[in-house]
C-alpha cells in the first residue's frame, strides 16, 4: 500500500516539477548557479568546482538537474511511504485482535 502511494505521489510530483522547469527554465538555472556558488565556497578544490560547473552548464545540465531531483524524490518517497505502509499495516493487524 505504501509503495503504491509513493509511486502515485512521485508521478504527480515528477509531472509538476518537470512542467515547472520546462515552463520557467531561468528559475531552475538560477537555482543551479546558486548551488554551484555555495559548493564552490565550501570546496577547497577548484578543479572539482570547475568540473561541476561544466557538468551543469547548458541544456544538458538542466536535464541532469531535473533528472537528479526527480530520481532523488522517488527514493525519498519510496522510503517514507514504505515505512508509513508498514506502520499502517501493523496498526491494522493490532485492531483485528
């Protein structure tokens, strides 16, 4: 039950998120740039910062950013919904007795 809820929630989130990125790519690019600047401030290796900036540059970077966010959300939703499903099943089993 929890996994089904996670998949339904993820599909809903993915459609809305990808639609939002497609409708306003400038906002997503600004968020990517802010994250790159924060990471560069925390990172002592300038080569790693340069590689990350190159990886997220252009349209390919925008697609990579959206894909990473959607896949990470799937993982989080699966974990949290599975735990919620287990707890709900355990609670239902206790009420039957």
